[in-house]
C-alpha cells in the first residue's frame, strides 16, 4: 500500500507511484502513550464504508499487522477502513480500481483469504 502514495519516508524520502495523494510516514504516538513499533499482531479493522473487497467478511474483522509506517492521505475519501493502535491508522484504501491494505491478508486466516478472493473476483 505504501508505494501507492506520492512519497514515502522509510529509508529517506522517496518518490512513490503517486496513485494516491499523500505520504507514508513512521507511526508517531502522543508522548504519554506506550505502544510498540513495529505494530505486530491481530487487530480489529473498522470499515469506513461498504467495499467489495470486504464482501462476506464480518463488520469488525480481525487482521494480522506487521508495520511501523502509516499512510497519511490527502484525500480522506480514499480510506476504506482503519485500525486503532494508539492512534487511528489507515488499514485499507481504494481509489477507482486501485486497492491497498496495510495488514497481511495472507496471514489473516479465513477473513484474509476471503479478502484476496474478493479482490481477484473484481478483475
């Protein structure tokens, strides 16, 4: 998902594909919050809207995450879902026929496999 952005800051500032407007930056927390990076583990994903890649998946599915960076979208409408991990983090995006997820569907059991199936059926 991160390469879809205009720019990313992992290993320096790098130009992305620019298919989504915004940047990919290291997750930052308020000083009083004690969350670890990388963010590793199972978290509930909260859907912002009905989206075809989540067809047949529960309203609050759990997916597996491993990341330290998050996308910061210029156009908030591109956010499909989010996760709460010390702060609100974008978990999935869509713009036209472009989809991206921050979690690992291949490691996310039944819901992850169903998400991949849904994506393949969109083609």
